[in-house]
């Protein structure tokens, strides 16, 4: 089959392959940028979760064990 391809056909194939290659390169760059944004978002979310946790535990009644997953059911409850 390679012997039957004409020069014009080869040029067309090379142009298509080049455009596909450029498209894939831009997708990889976009994925890398998205990954950086996700990492920053996760860091922010972790910080917010850690900041909110003391506020949450301050307002949750001690007898409400369903809302406080860190408490063990065998642990004594302070009143």
C-alpha cells in the first residue's frame, strides 16, 4: 500500500497527522493546567474543612453522636 500512495496523498496525511498531534499537545497542556487548579482547590478545601471543624464541634450537642463521627460510642460524654 505504501508504494501506491502519491506524494500529494502523503502531504495530506502529514498535514492531518500534524494537526492531530498539535491538538493532542494542547489537550495535554490543558489537562496539566486543570490539574494545577484542582490541587489548589483541594488545598483550599482542606484548609476550610480544618478551619470549620472547631466551629462545628462547638455547636453540636454532645449527646448527638450521629453528627460527631470522631466520638466513639464508648467514650464518656462531657456534660
